[in-house]
C-alpha cells in the first residue's frame, strides 16, 4: 500500500483501507494506490533558493533588497553593482556578469522546483484527506443488508457502496496521477534547463511563471544574443493565434517576449544617461510591429481580451501584456529619438486604439474610457521603463478628470484598480510629474480636455488623484512627489527648475480653499479610519505622506528661514532660497504628519538638521553658521514641526490634551528613531547637504521599531516630559540647552580636546563609544545636567564652546518668545537667510 504522504511538518498521513466489517454482504476492500511519495520537500528548497539569492546579492555587493534593485527593472550590470568596478577590465566585468546571471538563474530554477514540489505535495495531501473523509462513510453501507423486497435492476446498499467507492478511488487516483506527471515533467524540464543554462527559451518559461523578469538578460549580457533579424510585421501577425488559443505557447512565443523586453532594456539604458543612444532600428521595429498589430486586432482590444478565460486567461496573458506595455512605453518616448525627427517616437506614433483608450473614446460606450484595456496594458510593465512625457501627462490627466467628474460610487473597484495600475506608470516620467504640478508648456494640449494651461482643469484633476482613497494606500499617486528629493540632489547648485516645482506643490497644497477640502475627507474601505470624517488626504492615503516627507527632507532648511508674508510661497531672486509663510509651512508639514511613519521620520530629520546647525557654528568659510542663525532657525523649525503635529492630531483625537499628548508621543518616537540610527546625525545631514534618499529609506524602515520601543533615558532627556500637558512649554529651551550642549561636547571629543577621563568628575555626563550620554536622568536633575555641561565646556577651547552655546540659546529663546518665529528685520538689515528684506 503506497498511499502515504509526509507533510511539511514531518508527520505521515496515510490513506485508510476500507471494507465491510462483517464481510457478509461484501468482501471487497478499497485503498488508494498512488505513486510513491518523493523524498523531497519544499522547505529545504526554499532555504536553498534564499541562499542562492543571498550569494548573488553578495556578488553584486547588495545586502538589501536584491529583487527590488534589479529583478523588476532593466539596468545595466555595472549599475546593479553596489560596489565599485571602476578598476575592472571588461573581461572581469563579463566574468562577474556571467557568474551573477548563472546564480540568479539557478535560484529561479530552484524556486520553480520548490513551488512544483509544494503543489504536488499539497495535492497529494488533499487527495488522501478527501479519501479519508468520504471513503469510511461510503464503506459503512458495505455492512447493510439488502431490503426484504428488491427489484433485480436495483443495487443493494453494499453494491451501491462498492460502485461509489470504486468511482471515488478511480477519480482520486487519476487526479494524483495527473499531478505526479506534472511534477515529473516539470522536474525533467527544469533539469534540462539547468544543464543548458539561461537560454532564451528557459528564461521565457521562468518569466511566464513569474520567477524572473528581463533582469536575466541584463545580468547575463544575453540581450545581445536575442535575434535581431525578426520581422516585426510577421511577429505581430503571430500573436493572434496564441491569444485566441489556436496555438500553444512555444519557443517562438517566448522569443517574441524576449525581443520586446530586450528593446525595453535598451530604452531604459538609453534614458539612464550612460552615453548610449537608442538604436533607431529599435524604434522603427516597434512602430512597424504595433502598426501591424493594430491592423490585425487593435492593441487596446487585445489588452482587454487576452486575460479573459475564453482567450489566454489572466496568468498566461500577464507576460504578454508586460511585453506589449513595455513596447508601448518605449515607442511613446520622444527622448529616444535623440533629436532625429525621422525616427519614430512620441505619443502620436502610438496605435490609435491605445491613444483612444488613454484619452477616453466617446465611441466606447457610456463610460467613455476603456479602463480594463488601460489597466491591462500598463499594469504589468516592469519598473524602470518610462513612458514619454506626452503619454504620461495625458494618462494622468485622464485619470484625474475621471475621478473629478464622476461620483466615487459610480467608479467600480475593478476600474479603480485599473486606474491605479495606469497611474503607477504615468508617474514614472518626472517631466510629466512636473507638468502635472506646475503646468506644461505650450507644447501640450490634452486631446479630450483641451487647453489645460489655465490651472483650473489640471489642478482639479491633480486634487482628485490626491484625495481619492486608493487600494494601495496612495503608493502609485505618491509618484507625483517621490522624485523631487532625488531631483534636488542631482541638480546640485543648478536646482531652480526643481525648486519651482517644489514651490508650486507647496503653494498648491496650502491654498486656503484647497487646504480646507483636503483636510475634510472621510475614511473609506481602504483606510484605517473607516467612517471617520475631517481627515487629510495623507491620513486616508498614508503613502502620500512619505512622498511629501522627501520634499521636506530636500528643503528642510527652507522651513527654518525667516518667514515670508502669509499666503506667499516664492523663490528668492537674490539667493534662490525657497521662502514661505509660517502658515504654509505648518499646513504642508501637517500633510507630512498624516502618515504616522512619516511624522516620526520628520521629527528625526528635524533633530538631525538642528544638530547640523549647532555643529555648523564651528565651521569656517561657506560652511559656517552663526550662533544667531543657528538658534533662530532651530527654534523656528521646532515650532512649525510641533504645530503641524498638533494640528494633525486634532483631526484624530477629541480633546486638546489628547492633541498634545499625541504630538508628544510622535516626537518621542522621532527622538528614539534618531538615537537608534546606525550613523551619527552629523555624518548624515548638515546645513549644506540635503537629506538623502538613502537616509529617508533608512528612517522609514526603522520607524516601526522606534514607535513601539521604550524611550531610553537620553531620549526622555532630549525631549523632556509633558509639562502640565503642554509639551511645547518644556521641550524647547531647557531641553535644547542639553541637546545643543551635547552636540558641542561631541565636537570637542571628535577633535581630541575632551578625553574620556574628564567625565569622571561628573554624575550625569558619561563617555560611551566616542560620544557623551546622560545617565541617571530624571526631570528634577535637569538643571544639574545643564550645569555639568556648562562646567565641562568652560574648560575647553578657551571657552569658545560656552560662548557659542550661550549665544545659540539666547537667539533660540528670543525667537521662541516673540511668537512669530523672529522679528522681521528692517529693510537695511540682512535677514538670517541672507535675503535683504
């Protein structure tokens, strides 16, 4: 009897043998006869796959998310590497490329085999469990006597039970045989693939199963091996038989996907700015391919029909739609023409059915827009492939206009998912994102909406996108702002263009009427605040808060400057600084705080920046920060952040005490996060260097721990307790004395002016890991700690540290107590930000 299986936990499950107990009315016995249970298990295979991925990560120098780095996007091998390869020869690079490709391919094979084994094991266990549940019940009738009077054409209970048991046995044995045959065939195929290496056909099969994307071609350098002599029109004509089921998916099919994916890889590489232009032949190939496909079936129609069960089905259609969507994005990108108007590339080179779907087609029916075609076509495109500026802006405006013009209840969940998928693609082009925020130039006119250069239509569409509750928590929509931090960094001193976009975004969000609307939403089915009203758009869609957090990180210095007139957001003509009123700062940061993780990270960024200001007092030349500026800017920044936290909490809590307590807890978590960061704040941020994306990512990834962790003594000290439920009263002057003093002491420790032995004289100041820490602190010892800091600094550096601390605290206190963030200087006095008023 071979009807035994071993579960993942190691326990054996056996199919029971059934028969009549008395053997009086039936002598038959029944048991499942199945193939032997293979001595292989999914769990060890999963561990092996993880080890292979980890080894590949070590080859590439990436200890973090390897798949997020390259498996969903097309990147050049040298870009995937996190460690320097500047000294590698081309042969070295090729060798490492081949090694990493083979390791990645092996890992994918193991993952595929693991899933195959698990599927068979699960099916085998299901079959045995069903037999064990149903067979004993049927077998009970084997002991039943026939009725006193029985027609000859009727079965006795025992005979009926025998037939039922035989039928169940045959059904289940056939199911097991089918599952076993699939296991064996897949194993044989994977074995052959493993021996042959990452061929186009093998990678195609893995792509279909979702185990790799075109990264395999990238890492292994296989793009150059793809066939370059494929006729685009013949390839387009060959698609229809696969879609309608007349032809099985074969090597030609996977080769076609590889060709389109390879072109997408080359397009991503051309847009990466590494000096290699797109081959015009690729763009011409795509134009001819899509023109022919449009004539055959219509590209948008194919995208809508392919996933249907009567055609390919969703699973088989996904790789095809990914490849087709990739080609559409590449063909739409006018940048890939590289100034040669004879080369195809741009929105109007797209198939007519695609443009109609993107714009909204009045002939499509009541709803105008074929959201299913749009979502299917763009929802499978791998990350890293961008559409052209015209396509991206048109698609985003169409989505926004639909959301603005239709009652939310008339938009189905399915259509909203399609919109979300399309929006994720539309926000990849940063030029189009800037157009959505600031307005496009004269080059653009939406084919259906007309001239959008007047702000009303565009801003209404943008607001509708931001305020719609999204299933992904706003992750796709946050693409409109996620790029600003990186763009600010890359621009360096020539940042006026991105500064203008940041200005327009802040102005857009803090406009009086719009602010009222965007803080008066109701939480729905996707929100943690279901049914709660008076919410901001970032409370409803938390991921959008993270996008705004990056903007704050890029312009944290602007939020500390002397305030502009209320209601104004502008850029200084003299020094290019971003200037805004206090209310505009508080409103924008209130939106950042709508996401709890972003609120905590915002506090940590603020503290890092203030530490940088204090440290900057010791610099010379352009890096120097005066004690006056440091004190005023630090307090001004603290004030707007604190008020933003209180305002945000107001919509979620019932009393003013609750508002302040909530604000206090988030600031405490932010201080905890700061202390727990691996790097010392001064090494991450200064008054001259904006917050980096790496820092933002690290902060957000660590926030959850900091929110739940108990605050250390030093964190409690730096923040101070809630004094009579007024956290702002006690956290800004005395506590800041200790915090700023600690930064100054750390400066002297790093310079070697304070040695570890100096701390033996103090009760609360200790030396740990090259930094000063406060021990045994309680609120009543606050003044004692301040005295110890003053005493230690008085004997160092000719008293300069003491002078700087006193001057810093003087201006910090003055800026706090005047209630306006600092008195505005007269016209002949230089402003703290260097701007003449």
